[in-house]
């Protein structure tokens, strides 16, 4: 059975087929979209559903540029993130 994401997340996942979103399979997408565009209540749902350490792990695997700068600051406080992955400048 599919793990259902709350209906309040539909606006955050507007570019995805919401009816096919699975909270386990699409964990990274849900976390990134919620951190970027979600409310504090939706952030709490992330923490309650996935756990703070799991959210921290996902955010630690993506480039920092995938997260809006203001959201990055708050996420670092809420999820106890020491640093984000900053991709080094390309070498040509």
C-alpha cells in the first residue's frame, strides 16, 4: 500500500503528479520541496514523519544550491545541520 502525503502538500508538489507521490519512494523530493516552500507546520510534519536525522541526511546529500538561502539558514537550526554541500567551482 502506498504511503500517502497529506493533501496540504499538493501546492508544494505542483509540478509532480500528486496522486502518484509516495512518501517513501519520493522522500528526497518531498523534503526538498517542503524545505524550500513549506510552512513551519509542514516542516514539523517532515520531522515527525521522517525524523530530524533522516531529513538532515537527505539535506546533506544534495547541493546547497537546491535549497533557498533563507530556508537553508532555518533548516540548519531546525535540523541541526553543520554544513551544506557546496559544489566546488568547476575545473575546465
